[in-house]
C-alpha cells in the first residue's frame, strides 16, 4: 500500500451536482472517413470518479482528446471546467489545460532529469516561484510515496514507481480534473491496484478523476461510475461498476 500523506490539500470538494464536463450532441469525423463519435450527450459532475471503457477503436481516445481540446468536434458543444471548448481561441488553450493534470500510459518522463525535476517541470511551465515549487513538489512526492526517490533518475525506478512520478507531476499544480489514460497499462497487477487506490484517494479529496482502462476487473472491484463507448456511441452509463 502507498502511504498517502494528509498534508497535500488539493482543495475543497466541489458540490457534486455542478457539471465539470458536458457534451451536447457531439460528433467527430476525421478526414480519412473515420466516424469516431456520434451524437454524444454526457455530463460528468465535479468530484466524480469515472471509468471510461470500450474496445479498441470504439472512440475512447477521441473522447479524451476532445476533453483536452486536442481535437475539435464537427458538431455539438463541449464545456469543461467552465470553458466552452468549441468557441475557444487557440491562445486560450494553454490556460485551459492548466486546470487539468494528465497521466499517460507510457509515463513520458524526461530521462536526464531526476524525479524531483520531472515533477517540478510542470510547475516551471506555468511560471511558479522557486519556493512554491519546492513545497508543492515535495508534498506531491510524499503523497505518492516517493519522497525518498526524489534524486533518482527514471531509469533507476520500476514501472510502477515511474507511473507514480507521472501522477505526482499531474497533481503538483492542484488541478480540478485528472485525466488518466490507461495509467495501469505498463505496470504489474499489484501496482495497478495501488495506482487506482491512489487515484481514489485523490478523488476523495475533491479532484475529479476520469480514467480510461481495459482492465475490467479493476472497474468491477472499485465500483465507480462507468461510461462504455462502442462504435462511437455511449452504450452504457452505470454507477458502481455497472455490468462490466
């Protein structure tokens, strides 16, 4: 089990009824003829933990890219964190993305930086001061149980430890939303559970978590809301693990 420090205050838990993410009639087609999403209508409230599941090619990646504003829909409206993405100007996108933290399957750590520097990089990007960086990075590493590994390079860590660095990096700016794209895909089964337990604790403290996964046993065991996408449509939206 990861020892979760209580001193990393992510913020007050938002009211559950306020939508953090809302899709209204969203469709996305690519120029190669791929129909990725078709008439998606969904609300994800502040403070929720949501698993996104579905077979390969179902539209999960497009769904997440639209939320991150890496892609724009052909039709419909998307609102995330109060930002209207379909009307957003390009220069606003970096400011919007600062409201979220992203955890990748392949870690995406900078190999010539140590653990502390990798996490601190996310704060340097937003222009944080040295004292704030030192305080928040230390707290984030303590939260994920890696305080003693701060001076290690990524190559000196296990896959599970590297993913926890990625999670600390996503958390360090205290975002209101964590997007985790297959965060357990490159770690062993025991560490998979520890990663989701950590995300669950982060969610308990007020951060909305949206996690894509193919590991249905994890979904069943943690009993959170599940959105299932197949052939570009939402075919199920269930509480407590649903029928996965």
